């Protein structure tokens, strides 16, 4: 077991109509002039944006707004947001939407509070020294960005998708009303469930340190999301299932399921970020398309964890060799992905990549992680390429 730091300063307001409390929360955290930042328009269509603006109007809180954060959010809009906020003297950021709007807002907050080019942080050249405070109204359970220290931005030039983590990026508050997720397309709900599970699995498949309590929380979370993803497939308006998945999304990425381990593997994410950068796929679907190939490539180096996962999460029978049990667990996970209409390889994801694209992605991925990375198995550039090839 490793020593650990657990820091989750985000105030969570969970349940029906909780978005009505947004003005009080902004005041509580000292906001006087707000940037409302959102995505491609789902919050306009659902009426949520108007309701939020009415609430701020009634509370006498001034605001400006900036929409347009796309899935795999772009650096260009971050620059635009920084400029707008400087001009308007914004002192509080409110992201209304999913991981893309939240991550874009985090980057705007870094750019406002720090000198120089904000991309430097995503290019691992410097560390942030502060951020403008951020609040969130979440509309999709997926990334956990509402409580996480991470933000993932894509630089249009070269299609470089990079994540940056800092405790300054953790939101001050997160408003989570499961009802707000009921307008999601089924595909996005399934992508979200996949991402949530993967955030816990990245921390679970390690060769470094474990805690019984962390494993129990992780396995419980995985079983809960697996079960409720299927409920939502058949009954998308099920409030309780929406709530289970939404809270799981935050717990999966606020650090709770990593306490005591070595920080996790994270290579499925790193490989997916290349897919997201190059092909602009939905993050959760990209993860599902890569995971099985990654798992088959690494499982022998992390056999006890793959066996435990098979038995405790995927309900595989304790029969046969450890390797057989581990492989049945991987197969069961892929069956689960298929059951919620997630892809299990790149072709099912809709990508017919030329080999040279796979070579490019493996190279960019290796550069992005500083050569090699992984805990279940350390992967170098050749290993990354092997996995991309396996996933075709
Ligand atoms: O843009 P709008 O119009 O809002 O539509 C979005 C988007 O098309 C739609 N949507 C969201 N809530 C909705 C809704 N549609 C109808 N009703 C609602 N209630 O869903 C689509 C996906 O939204 P997006 O915000 O892109 O999804 P997600 O939350 O999955 O975020 C994905 C981004 O986060 C990054 C991913 O790489 C990707 O760039 N990640 C961020 C992490 C973090 N900050 O901690 C960790 C993750 O591992 C991940 O890498
Ligand atoms: Zn993720």
C-alpha cells in the first residue's frame, strides 16, 4: 500500500432542481461577474441556460456567456474565453454542460490567472500557480471533471489532445441534478457509463500497492454502473439509475478509487486521447474500442488484478487457470460493451485507419507520455503501436 493524498474540495449539491441554488453558490464563493460557458447548444434547447440566466438576473449577478465548447474541446475557444473574461472583468466561471464545457472553462481559468500561453501547461512546460474559481452545473455523467483535477484540451494545430492536472482545477461547487441528464442521446449515456467505469479500472489494474477498502469501493462502483447502464439502455428516464450513474461518475474520478495504489495505469486513456485528437470520436466510445486490445496485451503482467476483476466485477466462475479466468473477464467486459452498443474495436468505432495513422498516433502518444508509461504493464512506442494494430 502506498501513502496518498486525498483532496476533494468541491462542494456537491445533488438532486432534483438543485440548479436553482446556483446564484447563492456563486455568491458563497465570491463571484460578482460570471462567464457562463457551455457546449454546442443542448443547454439552450433544454431551457437550462435560460433558467440559469433568470436565476442570476434575479440575484443581481452580472454575467457574460460563451457557448461552443465542442466534444474534445479546442484551444481556440479557450483563447477566446480568456480574452472575453479579461475585457469583461470576469471573476467567476460557471460551466453548464459536460466534460468538454468544464474542461474548457478550467483552461480559461488557468489562462486568466497565469501569465503567458495557457497551452504551456498542457505541453508540460510549466505548472499553474492559480485559477479563477469555477462552478459547474453538470448535464452528463461521464468524465468526473466536476470534481477532478484534470482538464483535457485539443490544440487544433497538429490535432494534439493533452490533459493537464492541478488541484487548482478542482471546481468550487458541482450542481448535479440527475434529471438534467435525461435529454442525453442513448449513445452519450453509454459513452458516459464507459468512461466512468474506465476511470476506476485505470486505477484498479496496477502492479503497485492496493488497499482492501479501495478495491471494495472500486468493485462496488463498477458493478453499480454496469447494472445501471443496462437499466438506462432500456429505461432512459429512470431517475434512480441516472442518480446512481451520476454520483458514480464523480466518485470514479475524484481520487477515491485510487487511494493507496500507485496512481494507476492510464494507458487506455492515453491511447484514446490520440483517437479523440485525430478522429474526433466520443471519448467513452474510444475507450471501449481500445480497452479489450490493451487488456489482452497486458493481462499476463497483471494477472492477480485481472482475475480479481473477473471474479468480483464480471461474475466469472472461479474455474480453470488464472489466465483462463482473466481472459473470461475481458470477454465479459467486451460483451457488456456490446450490450450497451459500445464498440470493441476501431472498425466498430467507425475508424478505418491506415497503418501510417496508427504509427503516427503511437508516436504522438509516446511523446505525450514522455517515452513510456503504464502500471499493469509499461508500454513503449512499439507496444502502443501493437495495441493500435490489435484494435483494428
Ligand atoms: O455540446 P452540447 O450541445 O452540450 O452536447 C453535448 C455533446 O454533444 C451532449 N450533451 C451533454 N449533456 C447533454 C447533452 N445532450 C443532451 N442532453 C444533455 N443533458 O453530449 C455530447 C458530449 O458532451 P461532452 O461534454 O463532450 O462529454 P463528456 O462529458 O464525455 O466530455 C468529454 C471530454 O472530456 C474529456 C474527454 O477526453 C473529452 O474531451 N475528459 C475529461 C476528463 C477530466 N476533465 O477529468 C477526464 C476524462 O477521462 C476525459 O478525458
Ligand atoms: Zn475518461
